[in-house]
C-alpha cells in the first residue's frame, strides 16, 4: 500500500469554472454545492462558474476553493474507499481543507468557518492599506534580513509564504512594501511584484482575527483525525482539536513554511495527491523535492487517471 500525502492549495489557486466538470457529472458534487450554499447563503454555481467580483473577495474565495477541494477529495474517496492518507498537508487556507479531509470538521461547517475567516481577515485590514509582494530569485536569509532591518526602522513587513527556493512572499503595509522594492532588488531579487490583494496574510496585521477564529473553531472542530496534519507554522504533525485551534490561530500571524514542510515529509511518503483546481502544489513540489511524485485531481479525467494508478 502506497503511503500518500493528501495536499491542498490555498488562496490564489481559484479560477472561474473550477469544479464545473465535477458538478456536471456527479450527483455527489451537486449535493455538496447545494448544502454548502445553504449554510452561508451563497449560490456557489453563480459564484464559481460565472464571471463576478465576489470570487476575488477573501470571504468568498476561501469557501469556494475549499468546496471544490472537498468535492475532489470526496469523489476520490468514493472511488478508492480503502485508501487511507499517511498525512494531510495544506498551504495556508489549504490547511483547513486538510483539517476537513482528516475528518476533524464537517465540510459544511468548514465552509462556514473559512467564510468567516475571510471576513475576519478583511475586517482586520479594512482600515489600513495592507498588501503582499512576491519576491523571485532571492534567498530566504536575504529576505529575512531586509524585513528585519525594515522593522527596526519602523516599517511593518514580514516574510509570509516560504514557497520554494528563490520564491518567498512578504506581507505588510502596502506603502512599506513599495518602499522596499528597490532594496529587495539591490539585495539580489530578480523580481519584486506587488500582488493585487487588500489583505496581508500570515503577519502581525491579522492579530485582530485570531480570537474570533479560535472561538468559532472551538465549536466546530473535533478530535476525529484519520491521519495527522502537517502544520504550516511548525512543519510538525498534529492530530488533536486543541493543537488544531492553536496552530491555525497562529497561522494567521506567522509565515507558511510550505517548502520546509515538504522537505520534512518527502521521505515519509511515496507520493502526494493534490485536490482541487490547478497544479499549484504539484509545481512547487517538483521544484522543492523532485523525488516526491505529485499527481492532481481537478476534474473527472484526472480523477479517473489517479484512481486507476492508486487503487489498482
């Protein structure tokens, strides 16, 4: 039996039309869309399948991504009921999908949870000009030094996402990020690109969102973990409700150590399956640990292909 990591991407992996193939070809998918929509009063068909402004808003992006990921995971489990995960891993928002896939929270509760998480994040940043910037071609230590020096000079900017060698996202006040663009380039960055975001994820600016998120999680999460989850914050595994609440609360204000997490688990599993739209994590994994085979399930064709490979 293969040892499999079940993995889930985060915000930024969304696209109009994602999950439509599942919806059109699976009664399970249609039922999941309907139940999720009833919980938070959203028509997910309209939100995901039609061009609109809401899909780019954090409070709607997050449940949309999680829903499509959970549909993909549910259909895989229906096709391969005997396959068990060795561990679960998500990138940022994806850690909530991992929590859901592990069995520690019902997917409809998870939809409500991340919908509110998005609201909490937006609320924390609504009175400030927050932002995020992706840096390409600069090593982690150089990024950390620029951020540390900037903080010593009163600027609010922090490392936020350790994606792969030479690609790190920083977050903070938009004006501070802009002021550091040339400094990052002088330090060796090939590119410093300000992202089209009004929320600064995984930094201290989101501290106001921590307690509301933890309070909501306490009423929804349970201790029924099929397999452990790898924490974005620590890169260690956890499998209890108390740890989940603490670590996902911390995740709001601490960087996502995705690269470090993959390096920590790549010798413990034979392969990884990415669920949901696109191949964001498959691409990262190829550059982080090329020996870790990663496949993706994003539509009915890829579901059939992975099912045949894994379950036969």
